C-alpha cells in the first residue's frame, strides 16, 4: 500500500503519498534445486521465519530480492509469496526471470583446464537458477514491458575492461570471452504501475570483485556491471526512463573499503541522474573492520571480521526527480530483541527508501 503522511509546506498542511522501496540480499540460496521450495513448504526453517519477520517489520511496497533460488514456473517464488502472506505481509505481484547464475557455458571460464564447474557457468552456481533474483510488489508489474539485459555478452559493453594474460591474450580464451555474459546474476528494467504512474526499477545483482587471479576477471566484471547502468541511462541500449526510476540491488562493492574498483560505484552514487539518500542504521556498534574508512552507519552487510567485515554493498539510488522522505538500513542494535532475528535472516540488511508520490 501507499502510506499517506502529512507535512508542512509554506505554512499549509499537505498530503503526500509515500512509496517504500527496498532491496534485500536474502542469502536464501540452497545446495540443490528444489530445496528452497521444500523449506518454504515445511514452514519451519529458522532463516525463512526470520526473513518473514524482517519483511513485515520494514514492510516495503516494492521489494527486490537477491540470492533467492530460481526455478522454472516460479514454484519457489510463488510459495514464498504465499508464505509471506500467511505472516501478514501480502504482495499481489511478483516477477522473476532466469538468472545467469549456474547457467552452463560448456567452456572453461576460469582457466583451470576443467569444464562443468560452478566457476564455468555464466555466473557462479552449482545448479542453474541458484542465487537468482526476484521482485515482490503491492502494485501491478508491467510484465510485457520488462527488459532483461542479463543475456548481454560482456564484450558488447562499450569500453569493456576485459581480462587478459600478461602478454595481452584474452583470459581465459577468446572463445570464452566472446561468450561470457556481463551480468553475474541479472540486470532488469521493471516498470511498475503505482497509482497510475510508471515507476521503473533498474534492478541488479553484481558478482563480488574477488575470488580470481592476477587477471582480475571478477574485479573488472564487477566494475563493468556498474558501468552498464551509465550506458543504459544514457540511451546506449535503447530508450531509457527519464523520470521516476530507481537503481537498486546488490553491488558487492563498497565505495571506500575492500577490494574492487571503488570508482565504479562512486560514479553511480555521484551521477547527476541519481541521488544517494545515504540510508543508515539508526544505532548500533561501530564497524569491526580494521581500516574501515567509510561511515559505519551506512554499512549494509556484516561479513565475518576482520576481513572483509562490515561494508556498504547494497544500494537504493532513486532518480534525481524523486523527493526522498526517509531512508534506512534495517540494522537494530545488538542488545535489542530484533537483532537476533535480523542476523538469522541474512548477513545482509534490508535497505529501504521512502519516496513521495507527487
């Protein structure tokens, strides 16, 4: 639903309709196909029970999920939709498309001489659909107008940072490089009808810029997964929305600390077409990461300490024409009852932004 609040404007009381949009890396992936559906149907899984409470506590109108296993026919997503509704959190509309994670390439993608490994898929995964993405919405999703850029080949991106060996040869091979898709998981453009107004989600889940070698394949790919959105907003891949859009998802990249090309996410955060509401946790411990130079209250994930530790890697960046009313990271203080629930749900925290429908 849209929440209605009052505010003072030039001495007058006006009514503003608020749309709460959120992103959440749920870590709901399982070790094999069908296991997530099994756990949802059983209704006793501690992580799922915690996730339902977290979603209910934040209660976003539109929620983009990462790391949720995909299956043909959306059986797990439909079961999750019903599971949330049983807990009092109803979403009438859902969307998911096949991700790149676990999608076989038939090629050696990491140069180790072996085929058929999780690393040899278009995106890391031990089975097709592992660690997919989904959208839950209280408002109609224009399914026929969704644009799925997940099949786009990495080499097709303008000025792509394609990895090479020291002698300049394509890594791991020219054949593999010509086939590998850019998106580690998915890149979607999803229009939603909110009270007669089109709101467009630019949803993504990028791969981590680690777990590679001196060729820095994953670091460069993560960089280009960020850069893709600059090209998209600039019209390089067809008409792009000029107003009322939101870029959101899991970047796996902190603007200051850790590995990766920090300038890639900073460029998005500072793009004049976007705004950064800087969602932050209301209170809690400082980051336990040595050398952490960012604002700890902006962190969105609690990875094990000391490395990588707490980082800001999940983002909701509305277009510049939105009026932001509030924002936050669902990260309760350690001494609160809610802290244990949040930790059971995921190492990541839900990030939300309230936008005025004017």
